[in-house]
């Protein structure tokens, strides 16, 4: 059931190295503003996607970043490096010097040189303030208002937009495109600092091609020229790198990791299931210890602190956070701040009990352009968390929505057993083995095609005895 939504997210992976776009207030924008924006955005990105807290790897990535910025004449910011727990292979920067790399990127990296080259590319985007200069439409106001989305904000949009907009906005932050000129600049200046720091500049080509190829595999098609017109195609970028490479000033190779791959052995290689996972129709959150059930046939999508699910007629978005307010208090606060125009659409407001848990529901109904929408906001307290269910539907029967609210429960030990952590493993093979056999034997979470891609193994070739192979395995919590 989650496939379509996943596809929406994965659609953009092919262009994963693109970065984000940002609003502009023109030349008057000073560095302090960059830094301030960066703080707001980084908080949003980190709470929404979820940070992978791995001290060793974070320190290593920072050390590589420091090596790179040392080569710059004038780094504008104090760069900060964070790993995000998400399956999409991506690296991006946001203003003010926040650099992100995803756990989904780990299986694709073959060397410190590749890591350094993609990081250098992103450092240049940040340092040359590409997002600020790109003068595109702003998304900040929208993002900052998400938690306060009121009825009006919901019913004014189509059902789908109401549900998806937070995710789309996040997509703009993590994937939107720079101009061709800016990409070229980031490639060239990036490999300049990478080469000076002693890294192999051509490693940018190998990682770009691998990610590009992965995009083709998962979207099932070749890169199309017109689809992302502003994105310099991988081919173009590779050629430019070839041209500039011989002219680069190269520092003495001096890598930080003795054995790059081993450093990533055991690392998370996708979503952190501790922070949420969907199995069949049930969403589990082992970190907070709760679960929720959605109706059969619904699509669902989630991020660190938000879950969305729906079908063609009904949608629900659930957020949760530590909040000391009683559900009724939270509901009253909501009503108090409601736009007077929408007060008329409130059908009722009352406390409810969900088993032992306290809750409060506000129901509403509104007609817009001849169409009637039904909706509700429900607050439920479980332990220290306050849940907020935002439901919207164009059918009067709200029983499916209610079932979701009433399905909120604590996770059991049995539930925990079902959860698997996607883990990157570097395995030395005892015997020669075909890719097919390897995938079956290890219950690989990656397809044969992707295993071949990340291990640079051409079709038809087997792995030899003694060869090291990168795998992603679902391991127990
Ligand atoms: Zn870029």
C-alpha cells in the first residue's frame, strides 16, 4: 500500500545531488540572515527527517569537511555536518553552512575520495550562496506555518495538497535544483578544493554516475533531458570534470580512514525504524513506543514526527510531540486562535476517552464551491506525547478516521520482533558466489541490480572467494 507514496519520494532520487532551493530577498540579504534562515531550516529538516546519531561517523564526516574547508581562502560559515536517516541517497546543503548526508548514501560510497568530492560540491553551493542568489519563489512562510495549519488552510487546498504539502515542501528543501551554471561552479570549485586536500577529483565522476544509474534503475527510465531542464545532465557534468581535471593543483593524498568501507560496516543504510516504520497497514514507532493502524488499501507516508495516510476520499495527518497540555486545553487553544471566518464551520467540540487515554475532538464541516468537506482535529495524550490527528474527507461517514484514532496503542514486545533495521554490511565471501545466490542467501534488502551497481559488478559476473561485498541486511533491533 505504501508503494505509490514511496514512488513519489523516490522519483527525485535520480537527481539526488542537486541540493535545495531557497527564497531570495535580493542582494540586501546579509550573512547574518543566511545564518538565521539556516538555523530555522536545519531544525525543520532535522526534526522532520530525523537525525542518525552516530558519533563516530559524524565526527569522521566533519573531519573530511574540515580538510576541505581548510583549502578555501575564505569559508563564509562555520560548517556543520549532520547525517539524516532516510533511504534516499542524497547530500545537500542549506544556507548558513549546514551540510547533510543521508544514510541512504552510505551503500553508494566506495571511497573517502567520493565522499569528499560530493561534500566539496555542497560546500561550494553553500559558500557561494547559490540558493540565496537563485531568486526563486519563497517557501519559508509555508514551512514555518505547518504546525498551525487550521481548517481554512486545509479545506482551501485540494485534499491531496493538504496532506502532501508538508512533504513536498521538505522535498523542495532537500532536492530542488540549482541553475546549470551553479552546478558547474559547484563541480569545478568543489573538485578544486578536494584535489588540494589530497583527494582524487575524478571520484566525483564515479559517485555521480553511480547515483545517476541508481535513479535510472528505480524510475525505470533513462534520464530525460526535458524533465529537469535546469539540471546539467550527468553526462555533461562528467565531461566538464574530465576537461578540468588535468589542470588541478593536487595535494598529497592523506586520507583519514585507513579502510573506508570498514568504517561504514554496521551503519544504518536507510530509515531508522526506531523512529518509525510501516509494516502492512500498521505504523510502528519503537522509539516512542506506540503504533497506529490504517485501513486496508490506504497509502501512507511518514517522517520523523509526522505520519500521513489516505485514499481518494479521506486523508489523515498525524503529528506528535512532547507537550504538557491536556488534550482539552490544546483543543481550546486551537479554537481560540482559529480564524473567525472558520469558526462557523465547527460542528462540535468535546472530550473523548480512548481506553485509558484522554482525548478531545473538534469536528467541522465546510462547503467550498459546491463541495462539502468534513473534518476533525483530535488531540490524544499517551504518556508524555500529545498526538494531533488532522482528518479531512469528502464523505460524511467518519468511521474509518475514528478507527485510526482508536487504534493508537502501545507497542508490544512481539511488535518489536517484527522490526528490521536496514544495516550496511561489508562481507568477505568464503566462496565464489553469483549475485543471485548472494541476494537470496543474505536476504538482501537491495535488488540484484542495485547490489551489482554498488559493488561495481557487471552483469553476468560472479563474486570471487575472498572478495569484499557491500550488502544491506534487515537486522533485528
Ligand atoms: Zn549541486
